[in-house]
C-alpha cells in the first residue's frame, strides 16, 4: 500500500512514519516544507497514493484563541484540500481529530455520534475539519484522540517530569478528566483500522479507563521513582488558561467494538510501557 503522511515530523507523524517503514510499507512522509497542506496548488499535485493520513494541525490550543483564522486555515481548509486530493486519487483519507470537539459537560463517555459543541477556538476549527473531510472524501476515517503523549514532541508527561525535577511541589488540576494516550498506540490503531478496511466513519482513538491530570501526574512521578506526595491537587479555577478546557473529556469506543477492532488498552497499563521511552 502507498501511504502519504502529512505533518510527518510532528509528535504523531514521526511515530506513524517509523511504524509504517518498519512494516515495510511504501511511505511518502512530508511536513510543511515539502507539502503545505493549506496550499491548493501543492495539494492538487498529490497522486499515486492509497491512504492519506493527515497528522498536520494547528495544535497550540491557547494561542488559537487569538489566532482562530490561522487555526481554521490549518485545521479545516487544509483537511478539506487533502480530502479532495484523496478522493481524486481514490485513496482513503484518515483525519486526526480531538476530544475538544465536545464540551466535556457530560458524566459518561462521549459517543462517536454525539452532537459537536466545542468550547474553544481550537475545538471549533477541528470540528470544521471533520465536517470538511466528511463532505469531500466519502472514503474517510476520522479518528479522535486526546491527551496525546509521545517521544517526539512536547507533551504533558515531559513537562511534568521536568517540573518534578525542578520544584519541591507540582500543582496539577484534579477536576479535568480524560484518557492519556500514547502516540504508538494511536498509530497501531490507525494501522489496524486501515488493514481491517473499517467502514468510513468516526472512531475514538484513546486509551481505555480515565483519570484526572493530577492522577496522571502521580503515575508519571511514580515511574520516575519519586514520591506521589510532591504532586498537589489544584482546580481549573485556580489555574486559568486562555482556552476553556472540557472537564469530562472521556471518549467512548462503541464504534470500534461494533466493527471488531480492539480499542487501545487501559491508560495505566500503556503508560507503564511507554514511560521509559517517552521520558528518555
Ligand atoms: N497533542 C495532543 O494532545 C492532541 C490531542 C488531541 C488531538 N490531537 C491531534 O493529533 C494530531 C497530531 O498532533 P501532534 O501533537 O502530533 O501535532 P504536532 O506535533 O504539532 O505536529 C503537527 C505537525 O504539522 C506540521 N505543520 C504545521 N503547519 C503545517 C502546514 N501548513 N502543512 C503541513 N504541515 C504543517 C507541524 O510543523 P511545525 O512544527 O513546523 O509547525 C508539525 O510537524 C493533530 O491533528 C492534533 O489536532 C493532538
């Protein structure tokens, strides 16, 4: 199979390209210097591919509040152009989306077909990207992920590990709940969905289980051999940020279960495996 990976030097893209090459797949790996996904001219030249995975995005959640138009160009117009190119090539389009398309006000995992109601500019632009892909590329997989961490980029565990090394105590919010998800696991899910020829639609690519950022930080310091007592609980109210965060951002996995594709395992089990590589 011939794969095109955009945003290939990002946190997810790097692991995806490594995995595909290790599997012996034919991969064209491009980032903004080789293929700017917002360029109609560049995307019109895409040819001879079977699967297009878009890992490029505007991911600066807080900065997007001030730069929504730039975020929209990257997160909605870019995916639209790529989806159009995929359809022209007869290729399958895989678009990575986010839990931030939901408001996080429920107390139960969000089903894949829940009505979208993003709280933030980033969430609005990613929701628009989903709709653009659905309308341009009938053969698509939209894979929503959340709380992503990996070896090849800035991520929450690396930040917490650094702070734990610098400070006597680290304060972390305990009133936002989600599913820490390893890029390696999301990559594996994408590969399995494509191999299974999953029906076009929206799937949730997050770990099983749930925890707060505070609980995740406890697991991070534990894997560093540090005592959990250095992590203190705080609340979103005392840790204000420009973009509002969903408080309950847990995604359900019914769509995967329906098609017989196993969801990612429990976040705690996966973190135990990932920690050494991610914090190296
Ligand atoms: N990180 C998370 O916690 C998280 C959570 C939920 C969903 N997601 C989604 O997961 C996907 C992957 O995220 P990630 O964390 O791997 O992102 P990332 O590390 O920020 O990677 C994005 C890549 O896209 C590149 N890019 C920027 N503008 C581009 C353009 N115009 N054309 C082509 N490439 C461009 C970036 O290059 P530069 O670095 O040079 O800008 C970067 O290499 C995204 O769709 C994101 O929305 C992430």
